[in-house]
């Protein structure tokens, strides 16, 4: 018997209501076409005010008494509600008997647990709090507003409790914490406001400089899209579709699953560049540490400095441990991990113990918190792919590269692990490699990126940093200050006892000789003593000398002589040789700020006399003379200084939206060049002279105690030291720095060390307070990294932490290298134009792309240092005007979403996207494109045929003048597009005819801009306003017996689909006497026939319970009360003999019905349609008779 149109029915579930027991088993109630409130009730004022989610369970069913197949069955929302604030979505759990609580859990499982967040819960939190505090590194990204995190207490234990929390507000403050009584480290304390209060107490972890949470403390996890349910919905088509098209453009690929309320969130003074840990080789040979301490499982090992990747070796008796890509390995076995930037090794909990003597060697690195450079690849329909390659120059520093892409509206980050591998929080997010030598970044994305989005690459450059470990450092010195100024040359005698009597004298020319070397400033009385052997700490030095009061004079704006020299006359005559010191201020010659960068160069020049009348600078270069008898000084008021010159080059980095390469003028490093400097020619010029005239002398003798040694680690360079990059050996002891302090005697297992001094990173001046006396006064530098100036960039590609942005709200400020300011606001259309700045902001994705400079005509600029013929495009060249990366800030207004009350909504939105939208189209899914045309009212008569003017229809529907559906009295020829009426006697005329055309196709691609691609051509014309629906696939629907076996015993509670224990002696012969089922009576259920004696049994369903009893001598046909047809019929002739008490037969049946959860989502807002409706279609095919 063929399946007829009336045999396909939509059936109500047991409880059609929004309560915990809503849903359940199918009933006998059919939901008829056009019936009002058959699925959902009317919408209340409360629903309109606060938003609401209604869940109803229905069944697509085949109501025939046989088992004919309804082929390729699927369910679609063919026409949505007219009210734009109401949406209808479908999904299925596949469970016939589940209830609303089960369906709600499925919906709320859109997000599930991901990897551990790079921060931990700071201290304890109690139930009821509406905020949490996170403890994280300064280099880690703050959690964005709208982020959902998972808090897990007692993870993996029977007492585990967890809560998903959504962040509504984020603030951070940098704090310093102290360990070992006198050592500091800085962290970010991040306060996150929550949409819902904490439901449990969560134990946090205390401050820890290792940034490792406490054992058995709360774990903070990221969340990933689990997409546990496949959602189906309907959206309108916004562009005309023609026969043969492979694509349609629809309004959106999303549906509103839960309501959301939009609000505005300001973004203030956000850093566009970002800061990343950048690993730069700072070494001069290998650092060596020897220890006999045992290395055990689950312990940490502290090295004192950052580590150059793939240089670590730990030699122990019987083998060696090496670092490979961030992992610590023993041969092919991974035994731990290494954090290169922190110099921290963590042994795995499964690692074996390593005893005995061990030698640790590695190359030390610097790990500056570097500002990121950036580039972007615009994703178009042409270049959209899984794999992308980008080459940057100069190559990035290890550990600094990050790649971000947007797929299905969600940003995904891949990060460099310091060993050249890009990894995401989950392997499914993608992977890649980065070459530190060639600068090539190759990524394989975990999903196709959205067309119209941008793949953003960020990296830290090594060009800004200099390895000064091989530059050489002079021996340490002791600074002695005489109590009196104006010391007489050749009068100083310094004595001390270092186990032996030691003596040092001045040579009359400002030098120290004897058991020490050094210098003396006779005018100030300052002595720099460099002992040949290291003295004891707290050593007392006896200094004997003669002195007389010195003179000092200032000569403002002196006039130049015709030959360019300057002459001044001192107030006194008969000047004492070796006591003259002359200082004047300097100006540098004009320079292009793009080409030069001022470092911390002294803006003054000091000249001293040599005892013979010549005035020289610190390099020994003569600049003038003094007549000691007359006091006349003559000098040249100019000199040559070395300034760091910025080096640039044109490189293709990034791809624009038209598919072309973007030529960047990239900073590649510094070289020092000579630059002229001169004393100003206006009133700002000033000359200061210190000297001593011949006069009577006074003898003095003083005891000076010193407990510190000093050394300038960067005396040859005016550069800033990168914190954490210092390592040197001095007097047989190793020293390293932490947060401005110097340490020695490192305990590798605890990280503790003895404080040994301090370091001024800006000047390089280092004070040592802990050393080994009597050793040679020599320093061997193993690691030292410096930097010169702020990083210049001519382009920035970045994204706002929250999107979408309000059009016209973006403001960008920056500082150019010449100090001029940029302050520009984006236009409402997203374009950015201003003085030497161009760019664009995508308000939907929050991606901002700006270039600092202007397009100029290339011709005529061939001689300029920034000209490059390869960068000329259509006769134009982009003239870069770089800015300091650290100066790029932006302000904007973003749209975010207010959390709504879960009790009112009827569903908890925390585990759903913050805007409440979920995708309804995805590659590999099915879509139905359809258009319904409604005829004008017409009065028809018997035998009349109406041509609807379309062929190959999918459906015809006739309605009377009261909008009631007419099912009888006509026939439709769908292929020809005609309707013939045979009996109109009961019609309320005039009638209208709805005819529908459809195409079903597999989706090959779904873009967030609403573009859907299909694997086959469409066969109809579809006007704008047609609908495209995602199909909820049921497959072939027919009743059947899926599983049948016997079993000796049963515990009464377990429903297994395979034999547990032994089979029964007897069996049911379903080959000769198959169990009979029907589409109308059979349901999807698991059954047990349990024998109560040798021939009697009871029939038990997993969900329906005991429904019947029977015997082996009679057929058993328990009745389905919903349809009044048997669930099944089991024949007496199939039983056989040999049954015992407790034996069972297990059977599974599959019914010809498909459970569908229908979700009605009501957004906040006023009613716009008084009598609304939507259309559900059950679609499928039947065998033709």
C-alpha cells in the first residue's frame, strides 16, 4: 500500500509545555495544517519585555499499517514568522522519550571545556560573588568581554563541581609581589565581572612567580564550540537566483537561538601593537651549571635566564636530556617541558628521577616584552584556503609570532612555542611553522577563514636588540670620594690591607698606579680605584692627599672667533695643571627622523687638560688649549658623535583585498654613523669651567670604607639593557639579574638565590655587594642584550577586543618619529584618512588596518634613500612616515550583549554565543531553497483546471476564504503545474491556491556574509524574498526490528545492546517467524521479554515499563495507546522450548517517527504582527506503485 500525503503527519509529544517534563513520548494528537496555537501559545507581554525561549517537541511520523519506507525524510522551516523579533529553529536529540530538560542541556552544550586558560583563580572565591580575579603574566592577552570560561573545582574527583561564567567587564592592574623576602616580580591581576553570580565556593591559588596554580585548586579553562546540536532554520534570499546558479546570497547564515540585548561598551586607550615575549640570543658561549641535587617527577628547575631554544643539555650519569620544541626529552621520551622565556623546566609527573652529579649547559637569551609588528592577509573568495604562507623581514624573534584568523565569526589564535611551531589551544584549531632564519610563516588553519575577514600575523622583531655579550667589560672599581675638592696632582696615596699591605698612587695626570689602576678627578676629589685583586667586603681605604679650594666659572653664550673657535679668559691666572675641566652643551646637525634615531647620547662635551696645556675629550682627541700662566682658554665648539642610524627596506608583507602584495618599508636594524654636533649659536649656549689656581695646600688623610664594587656593563654604548638578559662570571661566581637586582648562588630546584647587588638598566651601572675576595678582578660576560629606541612601524593590523564596533566611533592616535602627533577618526563607511595616514576598519569583525604615510608620484624621487623601484605601483610609491609602535593607541565604542535572566528565558545563555546566534548552514549540510506563490482569490467549479504558471512544483495547497486548508475535492499535477477540481460542494469560496517550487542541495561552503555555495546547479528561478532553509535530516523512515538476542539472566536495570553473561538455552526463531511491526504502531524503544515461568513472560519497555504479559503458546501484540495499533506482534510459533525462569529476550524496535525539537525565540521588543504563523514542512519521497 503506497504512502499517501495524509499518512505523513506531525504528532504532538506528551507534554507540550515549558516545564522540566515537557516533551516525552509521542501521542495520538496530530498537529493539523493551519491550526492556531497547535505548537506554541500566544506571546505574552512579559515575553516581549524580557525575551523568552520556548521549546516544544513534535514528531514527524508515517501513519501506515505496513512498513513502507518514507525515503530521504527531512524537516524544514519553510517560512519564518513575519515578526522580525521572533525566530523558529529546529534540532533533534534523536531520542523519542527525552524531555525538555534533556533538550535544554543539549542546547546549553554549545560551548564545552577547552584547554587551561593562561591564568589561574587568584585566592579563594565564595558563592554569590559576581566577579572573579585572575593571576596572569603581563604578556598574556586579557580575556575579552563576552568570553565564557569554565571554573572547575576538584577536577577529576568525585567532589568535582563546575560552572561556566561569562565575562561582562574586564579591568587589569599590574602589581609587584615579593618572594625570598627581598625579590620582586610583576604580574597582572585581572578582575572580571560576571553575568551570573558564582553558584559554588571555588578555592583559588596564592601568588606564585612560576605562575603555576596550586595543587587541587580551581582550574580555569577556556571554552570551545562543541556544537553538540545541529540547528536548522530559515532565512530570506536577498539576491535574485537564476536557473543554473551554484550560489545564493541570503540575509545571514545564523539564527537567533536565545534572545540578547545589545549595549555599548567603550574601548579606551587600547594598545594596538600588543606586547609579546621575544626570545633573542644574548649569549657569548654557553652557560654552565653543575649540581648534585636530585631531579624528581613533577618538580621545577630554574635556570636564572631565558634560554635560546634547542641549546639546552642536561648531562647525567648514563645519558643526556635535551630540549626539543619546548619539550624536555630523554632520547625519544618526553620527560618534561621548558618555558624558554622564563628559563623554567618542569618535569612531568611521569618523569623518572635523576640522581647524582649533573651538568646543565645552555645559551642564555633575552626575553624582552616586545611590541609586535603586524601584517594582514585579506581573505577573499579567490584566495580562501586552509593553508597560507607569509614571509616577513627581518625574521621574527623566537616565541613572538602569533597568527589569528576568524572562522564562523569566532577568532582563533595560533602561537609560536619558541621552537618554530605554531599551535592553538586545541590541535583542531590548526598548526604551522615559523622560520627564524628566513622569516617564512606557514600555517594550516583548522577551518576555512571567513570571506571578508583578515588573517592577522603579529611578531616581535629582533632588529631592535643588540647582543653585547662579546663587547668586553672593564674590571670592577671602587668609588672613593675625598672630603675635600681641589686635590693637588701627585699628592694622593691610597693604602689598604688585603692580607697584605697594598698601595696605590696618582701619577699627576689623573691616573692611578701601583696595586690598583683607575682615575682621579682632581677638581671634585672623586677617585675610581680598580684593584688588581678583589678586596674583602667592607674594606677600609686610607687616602692621604693635599688640597686647595677649586674655582668654577660659567660663560653664557660666548662669541665665536673668526676661525670658529671660542676663547674665554678665566678670572684667575697661574692655573694648576691637570685640574682644568671644561664642559659645553651640543646640538646635533639636522637629520631625517625616519633615517636616524637619537639614543641616550650625552648632550654635553667635556674637555680636560693633560698637564701640558692641551684640552682633550674622553677619547684623547684634542679640541683646544689653555695657557696656564694667563688663564686664556681656546677651543673648537664642535665635534663628531656617533648616532644609531635606522635601516629600512621594502618587502612584500601581506595581501590586500584586491589580492595584491602590500609593500612595506620595514625597519631592519641600526648602524652607528658619525654625525656633526656643535655648541648652539644663540643664548642657549653655555660653557662651564672647573679649575684650580696656584695657592697654598692643606694636608688631609681620611679612612673610607666601601662594601660595594661597581662596573658599567655598557660603557661603550648608550643603550638600555634588556631586563633578565644579564649573566656573567666574576671572581669564580656566577651572577644574573632579576627585576633590577643582581643575584648569585642559584638553587636550581627552588629558584632562590643570594642577593648580590643592583643594576640600573638605563645606564648599565652595576653594583656588586657579594663576591669572592682575593680573586682576579676580571668579568666574563655570558649574556647581555641591549636595545636602542622605540620600534618604528609604517603599518599596523590589529583587532579590537570586542566587536562589532559602532560605525564612526574608532579614533587612532600615534606619534611619528619626529615627535608630531596623529589623531584621526574613522569615517562612518569605515575608511580612515588623515595627514599621512590611510586605512580601513571593518566594524563587523573589529579589524583595523592602517598605513602611516602617503602615496606620491614616484618619478623624481629616484635619489631618495627610501626609493625602491620594486615598490612602485602604477607610477605611485607609498612614502612611509613611520610611527613608534608603542605610541599607537585607539579608542572605539563596541557593541556587546547584556546577559538575560535564565529563569525568565527558560534556558541558560552562558554556554551559548553572547549574541545568542548559532549557525544553521555548514559545509556538508543540506539546504532547501523554496518559493511559495499565492494566487488571487478565485471561484472554482467541478472539472475546472487551473494552471499556476509554474512547473515541477513541490507542493500545492488550497485554502478557502476563511484561510482553512482544503484537503479534498481536487488533484494536483505537480510536474505540469495544474490543479483540477472534482468536488467543490463543501468549499467556502472563493479559494486561493499556494504553489511551491523547491531545490534541495548539499552546501559546499557557507560564508558569514550570507553567501551559500552548493554542489549542484539550481533548477528554478527564485525571486528576492524566497527562502533558504537548512534541512533537519531524518533519513529513510520505516519501522523495523533492529536488535534481537536472548540472555540467561538480567539484573532488571541494565539496557545493553549486546549479550551480558551467557545466552539462554532456548531462543526465538525470527528467521522463520519474524516479529511483525508497523509504521503506525511501532516506536523506537528497547524491549525485554522476561520469563516468569517456563512458558509465561512479561513485556517490559525501557521507557514505557511493563505493558503486557504473554505465553509462548499465543501470539503477543501489545497495543500502542497513542495509535491503537500493536507496538509489534511476536508469534507463538517462534518461541520453541527450553525457557527457564529469569531468561530474557532483548529486542530493539525503530519506529517510523522522527523527534523534532522546535525552538521559538522571542527577542525583546514591541509586537509587530498580531496574528503570526510559520510553516514546517515534512519532506520526503515514496516508492511509486
